[in-house]
C-alpha cells in the first residue's frame, strides 16, 4: 500500500497490508490482553491514558508533521486537531470515575441494589482520515478507560498517523494486548467485519456505514455509526454584524478544506441582508492563502483524496447547468497536488447536488430566502441529520427554528464545533449512537443490575 502526500503526489512510504492471518493473530492477542486489562482498577487504567495525553503534548510537532504529510491539511490545523484531542481526553479523565463507577440505587439494611459497568470486550474501531485524532479519541480512549481492548483500523489515507498513535500507547505503558492497528483498505475492513468483535464503531460515509451495519447486524453486538452530513445554516435578518457573521460562517464551511462531517454545507440567508452577507462572505474567501500545507499562513491545503476532485467538479457543473452563479473558484488548481479552488455558488436551488449531496470539500452554495418558514422548509429538505445552525440576535427565535430541524446538534450563533461534555450523534443518514459526554463513556460498557438481599 502506497502512502501518497496529497500536496505533492509523492510517495511517502510503502507498507504491507494486513492479511486475514495477521488480523486473527492480533485479535487473539487482544482477546487475551483484554481480560488482564479489565482486571486492573479504573484508576490504574486512567493513569495510562493520562500518560498518553501527556505524550500528545510532548510530541505534537512530530505528530502534526506526519498528519499534514499524509492528509494535506495545513500544519497549524494539524496542531489544532491534536490539541483538541487532548482537550477531549482531559474531559474523559475528569469524568470517567463519575460515570463508570458502580452506582448504588438502594442501600437499606434489608436490600442493596446497584449498577455496575462492565467492558464490552474486544471492540473494532474503523476510523476516518479527516480528523484521525479527534474521531479516534472519541472511541478508543473511552473504550480503553472502560477496560476494553481495541482493534483500530485507521483509514488508508491516515495510516501513518494510526501507527503513530499505536506507538504512543506503547510509550504510555499500555500493555501489548490492548491496542492493535490494522493496516489496509477495503479488503482489510471486510475481513474485520467477519471477525467476532464485541462491538463495532465506525466513522465515515453513509454508504459504508450502512454496509457495515447490515454486515454485523446478525452478531447482535453494539454497532455505532458516525456518518456524514449536509449541515444547513440560516442567517436571519436581525443579525447585528453581517460582516462578522459572514467571516465566521465561511470558516465553518471551509475549515479543513471543508472535509468535516459537521462543516457548513449549505447556507440560507434572509433576503433583507443577503447582498451584504454575500459580499462579505466572498471577500473573506478570497483573502485566504492557498498552497503547500507546510507553508506559513496557508488556510486551504490539498484535498486528502484525489477522487474528491471529480465529485466537486461534478457538483459545480450540475449547479451551473441548473442556473447557479459562480462567484469564485470552481476548478482544480493547475499545480501538482489535489488542490481545488475555494468555490462559492449563488442563485442555487435545493434540487442541485451541491445542496443535497455531501460535498466534503471547499465548496458552498448560498441561497436567498424570504422568511424563517422558507428557511426551515429548505433546511429540513435532506436525508441527513447531523447539525444545523441559526444566526440571529433573538435566541428564542433561533431555538424555535432549530427545534424544527431533526439533527443531533443545534447551534445558535456558532457552527462546526464539538464539545466533549455534549453527546456527538447523528440522525437519519448521519448515523446513530453517541460518542462524547457521559453517553459516549457508557457506549463502551454493558450495565449489570445487582439485587443483593441480606
């Protein structure tokens, strides 16, 4: 398997993919190691995770360089991702004792009743390339804290980062049979689905998630899917600083080259402020530096996957044929690397691919609406349900609109953000189950009810 730098198209490294035999050997080690790991106290397990957290900070520059080289995101954004992962781990460490310890429900002289939280066993984490640290720690950190062992399959586009994570666990003192990395692409993923894991946790596209769910359903083990989104954002007519809102929402749409499941993917703007918003949004997008992700000040780097260039070009062509107006971008850049120009389309309609199909790239459609009711109707017109955002001076108005939208997260005067203390979950084609918050900690345990009569 060739690891390619998307910014230069150079081969960074060549790796041997796993085979069914090597995967089963690792699975056996994980099955054996899990029992010993679960026998340790919660406090002992948290000590190892704490050392892992500390090493992320110590080795951030080397880790960020590897991440940028294989996924193409600007170096500062790679640093930001690793720091963000550390913030999430810190929350988990501060709250695991509270949510994973035994809970006494009844405690009288005659009867004691409690809930204990037992690890699932050996879990399979099939992860994503766009934020390998952030989406990774959402799963493997609480799983390990809870006493599970983990087979971690990084995306083939973030394999080197996956191997760095495994090394870091070793340095932190995690026993050998608790975390193993599976190297490979689709064939390796299929082989993992055939194995007897005690839970499956996937982050990626709806199509792949649906396939995984159907394949493992017969096993009757937990299966959580964190899938894509077509996240809508509405800018109401009562915002006080249109230019500031335009700048913030442009960042929400284009950060990490738009390669975020919770990135703003379609924007609806009240007609009273539409022209001012459009002008400010375009000015912000055109101010960004595009280029090698290792260069200082670059905001837009290379796309991670070459195939996405065709997806974006097709969305632009479809929009233009249906009457959209291209304000900027719309093409692949001429130099080597998987670069696509930041693209802004207006005069769009909800029958266009750019407003219905996940873009996962630096492209956005902006549509004028007459009122809140029209905005709500258009925001609801999707098979996805990950996030939705409203910018308005009136909080009651914003929350009333958001309550109409079937999404896992609602944002008022913010967007494209995740907080460790809140559940991260999707609805409809955006998946199901939750990571983060106390629900995310308990996603990796099975509760047992104890009835103890004296």
